[in-house]
C-alpha cells in the first residue's frame, strides 16, 4: 500500500514536471499548441536528455521516460 502511494506521488510529480516543461516550450515556440503530440514529446525528450535542463530529482523522475511514454502522458493530460 505504501509503495502504491509512492508510485502515485512520483507519477504526479512527473505530470507536473512535464506540464511545466510544455509551458516553457510554449514560450519558446508560440505555435506549439498546433503541433502534434508526437512532435511535442520529441522536443521534451530532447530537453530531458540535455544534462543542464533538469535538477537531480527531475532527472531521476524522467530517466525512464522514452518519447512514446511522454506522448502517452501528454495525451492523458489533455
């Protein structure tokens, strides 16, 4: 039961982190809203891969995410 709560908390942190990253990308790319989710997921995956864009906890939360994982999470948040 405690493990389930930890996973839920981590999942929520990942969602919030991705939402923040999408907002940041939106400032850099004004037409981001009109892009397919696959394109946004690719941009996020590239940003996550950069060592200087996330702190240690954020890197740990996103280390397991592939582009497809990000795409699925983004589509669930819509």
